[in-house]
């Protein structure tokens, strides 16, 4: 029987490693600690490679190998027990890495550097280790907020379902930067158009593609919205469809949108609110791709930076950075609703959740 494992990334402390492995009970949702990995400092975002052979983690540090950049780590996954072994680390080239994605063939890693406002591509070697960056793209410009948008801040980079395009929402520019992937040269080529503008001051952050391959969704950090797009896979065009709030109409406090995921059947979309401390639940219209906000249940803690669904969509796990806990919810497959299982773990500064069966 396959094991369901949680790979949890976060910020390292003197007392705790930032990267941990847990076993998830597929019946109850209880979590059992398997391994703490101290080899990577501040592994604040994670991505799983094809066939779950390797896990890749950014290292959100200010200095890597004597240069002002962050790092990217490759870790081998033991197919028997899910434990991790560090293969190697490379520079992310830019400062403040915050997000990582992998192409569907497992040939390269893409990194978004928030601090430096750039993206980079790092080839993956045959053994799963990382080579030095094969490409680097510096974003430029600004937007309307005088405190947070005086320069570029690439907040994620996302490969489309066809493995042809890569999209990088940039919070500092209020743009989604658009690239075509040159698989032969391992380069990112500016697409035409090379960006899609988002509402001024919205601060686009994370992105998710619908399983139908025809829609994409971006959560905005500063606007507290989800931007829905029609996606033309042939041309790589994102065409605006809808903007919908992630917060209840009556809420008047301060909050920041964070993470976004779709259920495997494409019927529901989830987005996290930091400040309101909730998980917004949207129903997705199967014909149009439009969203309807259904509920905003509590995230079970403070500042839900990231969350994840298990491969069977039975559970949602919310990583609450400021309350140092990960809370497990049972997910209703018919309604999309979330119900607390009563299970949670203490974890120092948890940031990124990846759940996988091996």
C-alpha cells in the first residue's frame, strides 16, 4: 500500500530544521513525523519532480556561496520510505527566491526571485541534481504602490499544462510576465505579448491552471482577489475573464492573499487569506470557468502562507506561518467544504506544503 507523505518547508531556526517529512494517515488525517532535514537553510518553497524521484527546494538566504543570491537544492526521495537525501545546491542567481516550479519532463527547474525581481532556469542532471543556471531574466519597472511596488518582485513562475509556456506573476509590476520555453537551448524567450497587466495595486502572486487546460487563475496579494483567465494553449494567451474577492463582503480589516489550488476534478478552487486567516472556497462553473465564492472557513491559525491538497483530494493541510501550526481538514468531495479533523502539528514557521503518495 502506498504511503502518503507531507513534505513541509519553512524557515529554519536554531532549534528546528526548516524542512520536515511527515506520514499522513489516509483514514484519519493524523500526521506522524518521519525526518528533519537540516541541510537546506530556509527552504520556504518546494516542488516535486516527475515520478516523485526528487524534491526541489529554494533556500531563501541573502548570501549563497559568497554571492548576493539565494539557493536552490535538489534532494533525492527514498522510494521505500520517502526520506530525503541532499544531492546538491546551486545559486538561484537572484536575491530573495520565493517560488519554484519544474517542467513536466523533469528537465529543468524554474525559480522566481522576489527580492531581485527576476526568474532563472536551472537544468536537472540525469541523477536529479541541479546544474548551474542556463538562463536568467531580469524584470524591470514599477507600479502604483509607493511602498511595495517601486521595483519588480517576481512572486512565482508557473509552467503551463502543455509544457510550452511559463508565466511569472510579478507583484511589483502588476504584470504576469509571459515566456515561451526553448527546450532545446534551455532558455526562457519573451512571448508576444510579453506580459499581461493586472489591476493597479493588486500585486499578483501565485497561479494555478485548471485541469481542463482552458482556464488559469491568479491570486493577488494586495488586492485580495482571484483573477480568472481564459487560456489559449495554442497561442499562450491569457484573456481576462473575471475578478472576484477572496474575502467576505463584511470584512474591513487588513489581509493579504497568498496561495491558490484547484481540486483535481476542477470543480473547486481554494485561496488562502493572511489576516482574515481563512481559506476561501470557490465553486468553478464547468462551462465558463467563472468562480462563485461559497465560504471562507478559518485556516486554524494565523497567516496561512500556503496550503495543499493530498493526491486523493480527501484532505486540505493549511500551513499557518505565524502560529507555527499545520492544520488538517477533511474535504467534502461533493461540496468542497472543509471540516476540521482535529489533527494538527506544531511546526516552526511553516510555509510550504507538498503532499504525495509513494
